[in-house]
C-alpha cells in the first residue's frame, strides 16, 4: 500500500518575490527556480501576469514562463487577475492559469478595481476563451479574513463559489487565508461545508500565511478535511502589507518536514530545499519566515570543558 501523498505548490517565485521592492535579476530568479526544481518541486506558481507599472517585480513574467515551460514534468501556473492579463498569459503560452478574486468586496476593489461579482463575469470571459489544453485554478482571496473588515462570513465565500462553480466546476478551488489570522477550526469547517455543498467540485486547495505562527496548523486542518493540495513558499518568503509583523506564506520546508514526520509523501528532498531556502533568505529586502530552516541549521553547543 502506497503512502499518502500531498501536492505542494511552491508559490515563492510569485507570492514571495512580489513584495520585494528591489528588482531581483531574472537570471537569479531562474537559478532559484532551478534549485526548487532540483529539490523535487513539480508544481510552481512561477510568476504573475499583472501590470508591470503596478508590480515591477513581475515585469519578466514571459521570460520566466518560457524558461519553466521547458522543465520536464513541471506544472507551471501563473497568476492572472483579469481577462486582459489572462490574454497576455495565454499569448505567452501559459497552460495553467490561477485566476484571483476576493470574497471581501473592499479587498477585491483594492486589488483589481472590481466588485467580486464583476470579477466573476471576468472569469466567465476567461473560461470562454480558454484553449482545450489549459487548466484553471481559482484563488479565492480573503476566504476567511479581510484586512479591511476583519472576519469574513463563511456564507459569503460559499455564495461566491456557487457563482463560479456554475461557470467552471472542473476548476481547482483554492481557499486563501490572505492575512494569516484564521485558526485551524475555521479552516477545517469551511472546507467541510464547501465540499458538502459542491460535490461537483473535485479539486480543492489551501493557501495560507504564517502571520500568527498558524500556517502549518492551518495547512494540516485543510489536509485533514480532505484537501490534497497546499501552497507554500520556500524560506517563508512573502509578507503581508496589511498586518504589522506579518511573515509571508507558510514555509515550504516547514510543510515538507511536518508531512514527512507524519508519513505523508511530498516528493520533495528537504536537504536540497533547505539550500534553496537559504538563498531565498539572503535576497535583499526579503521578508522571510519559517522554523525548520533555523532549527536544522542550528549547531549543538560545545561540551563544557571541566
């Protein structure tokens, strides 16, 4: 009997790099992507197709996508917030789109200048123009908590999923803890309610941040609710501009270590991953997090000489 398996989506090259103000040279990004691939990462959110004026760090999205597309067995997804950016991504030969919208109206307006329902219609247009080979994920930001309004009513998330599922039940639906303020009980409860209400949706994922040190616990709550896909970022790269003291996404190395101790396979080599995470932590201006990298890198104290 094979061991249980969880698919980890490495989002560091997008969610982790995005808030770093100093532009990371494209060659350096590619080198880090190489290290992640060599560690066994086989699904990656490599970049985002967004306005280069709004997010200069993502200006080299076409180059990154082209480079990653040549790696055998690597499922490369790219974030798109609108039909226009989806068109850019598809023109650059993207084969896996991650469409993002927010449950919270204020957050969606801040992010993409639309109401959530307007974003739903944008998604409808994207699905209509998709090539037959393209895959889609839906990232539902602020599924649990909004940086402007606080706790989000679960019914709001479920109602938005219902509108999206009428358009594309075959997409992967990712519930996102955007602020890192949710607790494991709420993560598990929302996934259980969503899976019961939408049996036609077969693919679910969780995206969490580690602002209050609950990133791993929340990921485990999703896993125990039957979710087999979890996002994370090497070195805990990221950062939330709305939560003082926030770190980024849950660290990939923390998840790999935890799942390994539980007997759950990820296909990722922790030693090689830690090497990549050390390089990530050294990026100028990077906001890093996680625990495993520091714990395994600590040296035992020298024996006291009597």
